[in-house]
C-alpha cells in the first residue's frame, strides 16, 4: 500500500470517529441555535406553537366548511 492510501484511510477513520453530538443543533424551521443534541434535529417552542396554531386554524376552517370527518 502506498503512503497516500494510508493517509486517506487514516483521515476517513478519524472522520468516522467524530461524534455527531459534538456540534450545536439548530431549529429545523427558524434556525435558532439550541442545546447540543445527539442528532441535532429539533423544533423550538415558538415554532411548535406556530405550527400547532396553523394546524388548528386549518382544522376549524375545514370543519366550518362542512368537510370534517363524521
């Protein structure tokens, strides 16, 4: 094996050893930086509330139009 091939294997091995939780996490919707999490995927409280309010609004609109289930 050549030296360059060994160096490539070493750099790949080091990259694989890096833990995913070492990097800061960001909200998937607004991008605000939050706690360090294992996979870095989360939604902040503000965005959760906004999404829930939009869903409730759409549900009420559908029910008002008579398109609700049962």
